[in-house]
């Protein structure tokens, strides 16, 4: 019997062809199992679920890290001193000279406070006020530089001290800058400028008031002190600054307020008594800002209701544990690797030098990640909880940054906010271009990075300065080849963190080792 062959469909009608093929093969006697399908690793397949490969990568990373740890133990043994904190605690800061050096920071704080009182009471010319503020800020940089270089203090003491003085420098810059804005605004208002009415400072949220009315009618007892619900109980401003009239409207809803009382609030009664200039010029306000985990001054910081003891205890335990782990990794892994890399570098054996550099890249990057978590999550949250500081945005998801520039604007939010508020935007308002303003920001950042490294080591080598200053051209190169960012931009960001930092650390350790031990 002759088999009848059906006519093939037009190749242009792909959907009809696929449907007809499926129908014709559905009831075939040979029970077909083959279907037109792309391989999963082909781009045309559209397959994107590679979670198993991610798990494989994690296991390989653990195996490789375990192998390096065993090699380190075999070659060096256990060289960790868990009681090294005893020597650090009994260091220079426990001596009269070290304590006096730390206490001298209050001189610059009080001098800046006195300048603000002087500018308030007397009409000081702008050039003179700028000179006096600049003199105080320059003292915050020059004084610790001279003192540390003239004393034989260890880097364990001098590095935190120079960091403290730099933080005070940034805070006093912001304090003087913000007060100058407020002083200028007060002068404009005194000259007949437009001013906001008190009731315009706080508009009632009628949607929230309506929900409160419905809850009151249903007999629910919901505690609300703010027009915005917050899971951690944040208040918009310090409760001690709230006007009693405002509390009548925003007080606890326990059935005492009828729906009629919440329907039409009096705008004249809704008034949050914010601190205004010059009422903020008090020592209490200034020293709260000095201890708050922020570099940008405001007259009214967002505050929390209370201290969460369990949250505070967790962050403190994290800080202690991670600090101990970091010190152990430095002793056991970093120091032996750096010592073994000095000889190949001196003898210009570049292949061995690169091998040693890659050997310290992984522990250095791991220590950097632990330091980031301990500082920006544990320590700053401890400080914020003790100070009842509500803004806990100390970092963003920098690990997903699609470019190098996005990383620098998301991994250190306090510094990024300070640079943007007090350098970048003022330069733009003066008519400078964005590129020029960005160059100035990177220059200032590079200067302080070099100051934090070279002064404690007593070695002005400019490696940190050049490494930080080179981030802008590196970001431009990455943007040129990866204009949309994405995975390649993220990989370029990780590359500079994994390989760039060990190279700078390598250079400093080589110079320090040669200077001290050769």
C-alpha cells in the first residue's frame, strides 16, 4: 500500500505549522517523544534559572578557601593571639599623653561653637567669618598630623585618633555651613522676605485621619503617634519639641475621641514646635550631633521613641564577635602572606609577586567585607540606638551596583550625603560643571584617605591618594565600555574591590616593612 504524504505548510506561518505538527503527531502509532526545542544553554532557549550553579560556586569557594586555610595552618601553625586586645587596651590611649590628645578635640568643637555665637551677636563680614571657620577646620587637620608624627605611637592608636579628628572636621564643616544658611535666611526674613506660616510646616494627612475615624467608630484601639506608621516606632522629631496642641490631635486613639472631633481638625492647633535658628545654638544640640551617626547637621533630627534593648544587644555582640574575627584573620592570614611577598618584590620577581598578591587578595577582601558589616551595620546601629537616631540608612545595596560610580554613591551613605550636600551641590550653584564638581569630590576624598593611612604609618607615600583619585577615570572607562552598566559594570566594580585594594595595601606594607625591619 502506498503511503500518502501530506502537503507541507508554509514556512511563514510558524504558529500554524507547530500546531498542525503537534496535532498530527498526537495520535501517531510510533508514540513520538521528540519535539522542536533549543538547548538550555543556548541564548534562544530563554532559560535563566541557574541556582544550582550558584550553589556549586559557593561550594567551590568553600573548598578553595578551606584548602588555603589548611595550607596556612601547615606552613605557619596557629599564630593567633586572642589576648591581643589586652595590649591594645593598655596602649597609648590609657596614658596621659594619649588621653590629652583625645580630649583636645573638644577645643576645636568649642571654638566652632563660640564662632557661631559670635556671628549671631555681631555683624561679622563674610570674608572674616569664612577665615575664622577655615582656621578652625585647618587646625582639625594640622594638629593631629603634627602630634602623631612627633610621638612614637602605634597605628592601633593613631589610626582611630586621626579618623576621629577627620570625622569632627566633617561635622564642624557641616555645622558651620548649615548655620550660615539659617543665618542668611533669618537676615532675608528680617529684611521683608517671604516666610512660611507655622501651619504650613505640617499639613494634616486627611487619609490617615479618615482611617482613624473608621477605627474609632469600629471600637478598635490602635496606638498611633505619627501620621506615618513605622515598624520600629519612629517619631518624626523629638517628642520633647512637640506642641501640646498637636498632641491633642495625634494622641492615642483609645476611644476617647469621637469621630466628629477627628473630622475637621483645626490647622491652628496642628503645630509641631520645631527648633529654629538661633535656638539650636546650645552645647547639648552640638554634642548630640557630635555623637550622632551622621556627618550632616540638621536643626531637627528624626528620633525614635525608645531604645530597643534586644536590638542593641544583638548589634553589640555582632560588633565584638566580628572585631575578634577580623583581628584573628589579620594575624593568621594577612601578616604571613604580606611578609612572604616582600622578598619577591624587592628582587623584582614579578611572577612570584603577582602570585603573592593574588594570595592575599581573598583574605583582604574577606576582611574588608567583615569590616564593612561591623562598622556600617553593627557599630553605627549601636550608636544610632543609643542616641535614638531614627535615620538608619548607612548603606544601600552597593553589591548590586551596575557601575563604579553607583558603588561610590551607595556603599558609604553618610560620606556620600556630606560630599553631595556641602561640596557637589554648592559648586553646581556657583556655576561649575558636574564633571568639575565630581573631580573636586574625588580629590577631597582622596586627600582624607591618604591622611588616614599615611599619618598613622608615618609614611606619606601617596598610594591611597592615587588609588582613590584613579577611581574617577576608571569609572569613566567602565561607563564607556558598559554604558548600560548591568553585569559587566557590576563585575568591574567587584574587580576593583578584590584586586585594587590588595595592591595598595601591598605597596604600603612593603614600604613599612622595609622602613622598620630592613
